[in-house]
């Protein structure tokens, strides 16, 4: 049963990824935006790694100075013990001095390696930021071209669809208005016809009486 659910989940996941891929193919600007978002996330990861490298370099520096100071201190103490004829103290101081000096030399080497690595990382990081900036500007350019292309497409579509239709629609509207005007005029003429005839009849009767 678990295997069945796993296969169903994997199938649904695959279908979803296919749909997303198809959507991105249909909308390359969306795919570019997604790529830039991922690149910005990677840039942020690199920035944090560089900060860690800075801290590591500072730690090597502190350890180097600490070990070198102790080595110098033991060397002076060894000289004092030797001058005082304290052979055992002299040997102890020299042994400690050698250990501290070896640690200091090692920390100095590691610090220099960290400095070199940090310089290389920072240089690449700056190049990365410049490239990402160029990509953002390029995206803006492409988005502008996409907007213009869509606008031209919509305008061309409207102009093609209405190339002949406006005139036929205006003609239909004009015919409709003329028909409406005729109906209004006819109705008015019909409604006043009886009164006009009655007036004419009265005028004719008055004229006959006058004669």
C-alpha cells in the first residue's frame, strides 16, 4: 500500500513539474524571473560564506598573534634562565618557545591562505553581482520588448477584426435610426391626420357660408 501511495505521489509530482515546465516554456519571462530569483538566493548564500571567511581570517590572526607573543615571551624567559644558570628552566622555556613558535608559524600560514582565498572569493562575488545586475537590466529590456510586442499584437488584432466591421455597424445604426425616425414621423402624422382633416373641413364650410 505504501508503495502504491508513493507511486501516486511521484506521478502527481511529475505531472505538476511537467505543467510548470510547459507554463515556463509558454512564458519565458516567468522562467527568467524564476532563474533570477534562484540566482539572488545563491548570491546571498555566497555573501554569508564570505562573511564566515572574514571571521575565520580574523580568528587565525588572533591565534597567530597570541602564539607569537607567547613564543617571544618564552624566548626572553629562556635567556633570563640561561643567564641565571637555571638549566632546567632554560630547557623548559626553550621547549615551550619552540611549540608556540611552530603554532604561530602554522597560524600565520593558515591566515595568509585565508586572506588569499578571501580575496579570490570577493573578486568572484563582485563579478557575480555585476553579472546579476546585467541580467536584471537585460530582463527589463526584454520585458519592455515583450510589452511592446503584446501591445502591437492586441492593436493589430483589433484593427484586423474591425477593418470592415465599423462601417457596416455604422450603416446598421444609421438604418436603425432612419427606421426609428420614420416610425416616429409616421405615428405623429397618423395621430394628427384626423384633426387636420377636421380643420380643413371646417375651413371649407366657413368659406362656403361666406360666399
